[in-house]
C-alpha cells in the first residue's frame, strides 16, 4: 500500500472495539454495560424522597388553612 509503518500503527491504535450494552463488565457484580450508564434525567432517590415529604407537608399546611369569608 505504500503507507509508512508509523501511520499504520497510528491507524491501528484508533481502532475501537464495539461493545454491546448487554455485555457483562467482567467484575464480580454481574452488571451489564447498560447498568453502568447513568440516567441523567432520573431523580436521585434521596432527593425524590425529600421532595415527596416536602409536598406532603405543604399539602397538610394548605389543608389546615381556613378560608376567609368574602
């Protein structure tokens, strides 16, 4: 092909291995690659629980309010 050896080495170094999301991570957890990808739109469980508690407290406070006569 006429390519310098160094150029061929650089091209081979750029080769990427295709990985399936179903592939296992080869550690003891048995997790798949999919399990390791963070869902950036999902709520953090502790924050979701705190928000839920805050909403309940707010609803209780609103329920205790008395309506003013018009």
